[in-house]
C-alpha cells in the first residue's frame, strides 16, 4: 500500500504544475505591476528552514521596498511603511504567494503544511520544530487561515515582535504539531478549500 507522504508528494507535483499554468496570466500582470510601482526585482527570495532543518528560499512577489530586511524587524505589522502600494494589494489578495508553487514543484514545500519559518524563530522554539520539521512546510495550513490577518493583529500590539514570539507563534506551533499528527488527504483537501474560500470571501 502506498503511504500518504508519497501520495501527497505526487498530488503536490501535479497540482502545482497545473496551478502555475492556470495562474500564469495573473502572475505576469502582478510582476508588471510590481516593476512599475517601485524599483527592484519583481521576485523576492527569503531564506527559511525546511524539512529536516534544510535551508531554502521561499519565493514571493516583492511587496516591500528594496533591502526592507535592513530597515525593520522580521515580523511585518499592518501599516508597515516598507510595504509598497502594489504590495498592499498583493498581500491582501495573497497573490504574492503564487510563486511558492515553484517551491512546491521543486519539492521544497507542499501545498498544505506548516508555514516555513525563519531560522531565528526556529531556534527560539527548537524543541517544537524538531517535530514540525519532519515534514515539508506548506503554502497554507490551519494557522495560515486562522491568522490570515496576522499583520493587523501585530499592528494592534505595542511591541509586534514580542506579541509574535509570546502569543502568535506558540498558537501557530500548536496547530502545526496537530497537523503533523493528523495529516491526511481529506484534511489537506479541506484546508485547501477553506483557504480558497477565505481568499474569495474574506
């Protein structure tokens, strides 16, 4: 009998390839908008920690000014001055996440799974991430749905980074660990459906 991780990888490869074909017109228009709105590359690769602790670059459409990581914290709160005009639209609609289908096709990520985290926070919650990083990180999951407006949540805090470390991250980690234990095709399909629904009907 074929194990679910094998089925999951096959589904990811086929779905991401098909998805890239379907969204290519949207992606092309978004790339043009980014280039016209601000100087710099259209795509942004941010180093994250993947399965078994392997580092890789998560690809997104650039939504911030160039060298934004040098101008502020790693967490992004609503109203962050580093976000461009087009970037705000891309973030709200989640179009900036579409290039991650390439990560899925390559095998760095899955369509559904714990969101990949930066090394700093993985090290901060090292014991938890030893369990979480047994599987590929994903584009979406239950935590992504629950914290779809994470930037707004953080902007309401007096110290956004402290709020992320003490409140948001622990809640996300609990959901990640639950997913690792309950991972199944039906669960993945349900999460994908909920994600699409949240984008269509926020």
